[in-house]
């Protein structure tokens, strides 16, 4: 186990655990030949969004609101991806270190529209507060980092599933659940749709523009687009896990124990590591009687490997039961805890990242650079750095046409991926990709040729916070 301390580039301390996976020798068993066949066309549309996670949901809503005929394919029975099915229910910082909400547009709207009892976090008058008492209070409730209170609420995943679905349908997009995209349709370097599997067999959607919101870059990778896979091996962003919820807890009692009896808490954690080995701490949720465990985070596994995914699922479910037994016997507030839910979706943090026309890099952090093709603004990882500009070029493949990427696989370096994979940033890049795709489809041009001024005007119309639109400068060419 490695414990990462908070510093200027990590807002949270995290324990990560070596994978201890069994190395398997892959025997070459040959192959079978799949016969050529005619695939029925399910639908034709302007914009096909593949994946209904945070970025795909935002992309579908944004594209439909921009006037496009949109189809959203989702392999599960719900929208929201890791923010719902993955139980990543604490939403990372929406406000910057001064307390200003910069993650706006779809991100702000979706949180505003959640019922009051479906979210928990500091009131707006506290955002940006450096009062030590308030910062200490919220530090135990995932809403204070580096001594600053932030807008980073925890949410009810079922409410977010329903709201995401209704926003997509309300915008006029067509939703197709239980649809697993298998292969992009590519001709002469241009993506023109996707083949997908359903209970009725393989079908096809033809589209003027495809938005890859799979989280793993499945569409652009299989279409021949360039990508990176490097990640910091000793970082939480390289880990996988299945999260879970315990019900029947009293988190106020737990927090009182943790905050006011530090020596006993340290001893509890020590005994937990001895008993369970891969031992995780609980986090608050949207209710005092429900807690979420975001781990244990296991390193050394690949989100693209079937055996690795299976191993993490098996191990995580066993750990869930072991944690319940230990916490019920030893933790204040957990005497009546019960197994409530294990995440239906595996918590993959990283697999592929697009190699785009441009991207976000660690060198950019201290510069306060505002990209001319800015499509959103994200808070920096610590008060040491200014807010960070997200360029449209980070969504555009270097050579592949007919496709935009959004979500955790946008073009960025390994350091910047640490925050660009978070839920609000996925909402941000999804909204930008949706608008870009809609404008490209309407104009009959490649996504790289979209008029940036028109793109930014539509984003501002949809409530996105942009600085580049206030003082536009020349945009560099994105031609392959």
C-alpha cells in the first residue's frame, strides 16, 4: 500500500494498493473467421453519441439544443456513467479557489435541477471561504481542500440517472439503452457511424458526426485514431476499483470519532489494514445514513483487459463484505450498517487518451494561458495555479475526421488527466463536443473545420463560462 499526501498537485490523499494479480500466459488458440454479412441500419442522424456517461449525456443534450438530430447509444440501462453506475457520487470542484463557479453550462444546470434532498454540500455563501473552522468542518465532508471551502457536492445517483435521462429526452435526442457499440464505420479516414450489438443482433447507425464518449476511446482507437496509454504508475489515476454503498450508518458519529479522537482513529485504521489488508476509509454521501467507499483502489490492472476487469470485480466484492464485518464490529456509527449496493460499473480511471490537434499539459498550469479556441474553464488543482483553459483542439483527432472525443479520454498529458477525468470536466468537454458536432453536421464540414466563433457563441448561449469569447484572438488551424 502507498499513501499519497496532499500537495499542490493533489487535492486528496489516497491509498493505493498493489494489484497482486495473477499473471496468465496467453496461449495463442488461433482465430475463427467471421462471415461477411449485411447489417440492418437502425437509424440515420446528424450526431451519434456513443456512451451515456457524464460527457455523453452532456454531448447529446448540447447537440440537440444546437439543432441536431441526435442518437445516444448506452450499453447499460441508465445514464451518468461513473457518476451514477460507478457511484462516483462526490462531484469534484465546480468552483475555483476564489469561490467562483467556473464549471457552468450543463454542469451547473444538472446540479441546480437535482432536488434539494438529492445533494449535500456547502451553501454558496461559503464557497471560497478560508475560515479555518468552516474549512475543517467541510474537509471531513469532501468539500474543502488546501484550507478552502469549495462547491463539490455529493449527490444521489438514482436522482441523477433520472434527471440525465429526462434532460436528454427533453432536448429532443433519441435514447437507445442496452446498445453496445462494437465498431466505427470508417471510409477514407472519415467516421460515418457505428455498428452496435443489441438483443436483436448487430445493427448500424449512420451519422454525419460521431462523438466518442466511451471513456476508453473505443471508437477513435478502432477507427485508427492516434492515442496515448501512459499514466503515472504510483498514482491513484492508474487504479481500478468497484465502489460500494453501506446503508444504516451514522456518518456524524463517524466524523466525530475521526476528527476528535485522532489517536483512536489511527489505531482503528492500523487494525483495519492488518485485518483486511486492502483497507479503505468511508466518505460522506448525500445522506447521513449512507456512506460510500471509493476503493480500495488497485493498481497494475488494465481497463482494457477482460481478465483484469474480472479480477478487480471479484476482489472488490469480497472486500466489500470484509469491510462491512470489520466496520460493524469496530467503527462508531457503523453498528447497524448493511450492504446496500455495489457499483454496477467498474471504476476505471484511465485507459486511452486521444492524441489530438492540441491538448492540456502540465506546462500550461502556471501560465494563465487562455486558448483562442477555449470551450471551457476548469479550476486548477490547487490555489498555487490559475484557472485552466480547455481548448477545442483537445477534442479533435490529429488526422481522423468525422469524430470528436470527450470525457476522460480527451487529449492531455498524464498529469492533467488527473483532473480532466473528473465528472465536471467530463460534462464540460461533452457539452463542447456536442455543440461542435452539431455545428459540423449543419455546415457539412469536418469537426476540425467548425467556425470557432460560432462554437463559442453557442456555448455561451448554453450557459458555459468562457473567457476567450470575451476577447477573441486568431485561432490556429486544425487541418490534418
